[in-house]
């Protein structure tokens, strides 16, 4: 191995070590944000919510106490599940939900990215909202991941997205890159994973419509509860 190559390897290893030390220092020096996910309204439009207890084991797996599991029901008895996981210092608290879904025995029928209309207030979620508007594109839609799954109980649709500070993305790896970039800049910000899901035995189209209607009620208010 030439001296130049050996020198380059040493520089790379030192750089990786420095990034690791920065992350460790940030994680130790920043106190968790004081948030109250339970303050998210129990009534959202036609939907009324009820909290689902979270076990100590689940908290341990998530590595954060800032988590919310809730079920919302409308007047027709239709149900939507909401899960929010937030962490101010630990990006290990997040992962794509399909990992748990598939591990729990569901079969993934389809996965993709789609836009959900959520209204003009949601523009504050997008740092590039003005640029998008100037290009004539729709800045009132939220990009989310959509999973269609099936198990013995029927079919399930799930939508999920991630946040890092005020930035919103459907991409898990992009969220993690935002965290690392903020750590390097000494501007550590918390983040979240938001998931909405709905079950159905037959009518996927109706379930899809109900789920999106719920997201339209939820998404514009989330910035009031996620610092």
C-alpha cells in the first residue's frame, strides 16, 4: 500500500471518529424536549380518539418515552389507528414501520409514495414552500409512504412519514441524514415518525378515502405538538 493511500485511510478513519464523538457529545449535552403528545386533540373533525396503553417493553424497544398510540372512531364506527414516536436526542428510535409489520406476519401487497391533500396551513412544514409555489407546484400536499398489507384478519393500509425539526420527508434515510447534518452543525433537533393505519375486509377504496380524510385533519396541527 502506498503512503498516499495509507494517509487517506487514516484521514477517513479520523473523520468518522470525529463525527461519532460529535454525535455522542450532542446526545449527552442536550436534554430531551418537553413535549406532550397526549395533548394532541382527542377530537379531530368527525373522529373521536381513545389512547392505547403502551407497555414498558415497547418503550424500551423504542428507546424513548415520547410515544403515542391512539385509536380514533367516527360516527359510523369506522376506526383509524395513530402512532407517533418522537425523540429529541436518539435517532435510533426511528425505523420504517414495514419492518414491524412484516415481522408480525403481514404480507406486503404494495408500497409506494403518494401525496395527501392537507390544506394551506401545512405549507409551514416545507422549508422550500415558497420555491415550490413559485414553480407552480402544489405546496398543500404531504408526501407520505403508503403500504397495503394483508393477513388473516383482512387488509390494512398504512401511511407514514418522518420529521426532523421542521422538515418533513417520507424517506427514512433522508431523515437520518438531516439528523447527522444538524449534529455536525451543533444544531441538534428532535424528530418523529407519524403513522396512520386503517383496516378493512373488503373495500380498499373506501378505507383509503377514510384514512386520507383523517390525515387531512391531523397533519396541519402537528407542528403545534412537535417542537
